[in-house]
């Protein structure tokens, strides 16, 4: 068995941190939490932070969309 047999995989970001990238990070973190020998609770603050970042980005995108709709009226 090699050290990488249980690897979850790397995530690469080319510049901007997007919602899609954050969602992939959450997916990978959830896998790590499931596999963690201590039960994964140690990762909860990171999981919650990623969720919060996603919500912030969604809200920002929604606000921008509303602003642009005003310009186009």
C-alpha cells in the first residue's frame, strides 16, 4: 500500500476563488472528515468557514445581478 492510496486529490485554483471551487473543497473536506480517525470534528470550523464563504459569494453575486438589472431597465 502506497502513501497516496487513500489520497483525496488535489484542487488547483487558477486565480479567482469561485463558488464551484469552494464547493469542490467542501466535498473533499467531507471525505476527509469521514475518513478521519478522530471522527472529523476537528475539521468542523473549516467546513463552516467554507460554507460561509460560499454564502457570501452567492449573496455578492445576487447583489451584483440586482445592480446590473437596474442599469438595464
